[in-house]
C-alpha cells in the first residue's frame, strides 16, 4: 500500500512539473483596438539566443510572422497575414529598436527587450471586418528568424564578388519555424468590457 502511495505522489509531481509547458502551449491572446485585432503573448520569448547574439554584435535581425485565421482548432486557414519585424540593438545605450516593415511601417526605439517584443507582437493585426461577430475562431502565429543577406550596394557585384559569394559561403541550415496558437475566440466576447 505504501509503495502505491509513493508511486501515485511521484506521478502527480511529474504531471505538475510538465503542466506549465502544456498549459502554455496555447497562450496566444487577442484584444480589439478600433477596427483591428491585436496579438498578445507576454511570456513568449521569440528572440532566440542566435538572434540576441547577432543583435549584441551590432547586426540587424528580421523576424517573419504569419498569422493564420481558421474557424476550427486544427482546420485549414481561411485567411493569412504576413508581417516582417526588424530588430536592432544600440550597444552604447543597451536599448532595442523595432520596426514593422510590411504591411505599412511602424517603429519605436529606446526600448527594453520585453517592450520591443511586446510592441512587435502588438503590431501584428487582423482586420475586425474579416471576422464574423458570433463565429468561433482560432489564430495560429508562426514566427521565424530570417537569414537575409544585407546588400547595401546599389551597383551590380563584380565577377570576383560573385565568385567569393558562390564558393565562400557554407550551406546554411534554415531557421526553425515556431508556432503559437490561441482560441477559441468570439468577437462579441472580445468587445465586452472587462
């Protein structure tokens, strides 16, 4: 009897230690502001260690976000919205700058890392007009750091530059695509005062 009790308690401890990871799996939230749905995920730390290293070395980092709107939890997306957010880091002031490049342009600087992440996520929007008022819906957010070559040169590269680029580069492994999901939501519930 005593062995069974110990095993039961051990199983409960294991489940409770895994519970935060399970409960956080669907932690994307949304709120209505005017005619737009804005994304929230305050505990999401999407800036990877590789991204932070690049930023602290003075490089610019671009993240691609893809919002997928569906009317069932695991259903096919009925609408898709893609955004690109550019992050940079001021080494002297130790502050971040973030700008949403497309669609439209929105930027802010002198931010902490948390504020930069939250501003980036809040700039990801879905038009309210595309959502039915009484329909349940789910939103999935895919995000990925992009590997873009920064070419500031406006002229065409020389033959030597082309050869160096072809033979001097290592094969890059693609950056992983991560996803966060939230729902079910209903516009009527989101518009109710809290």
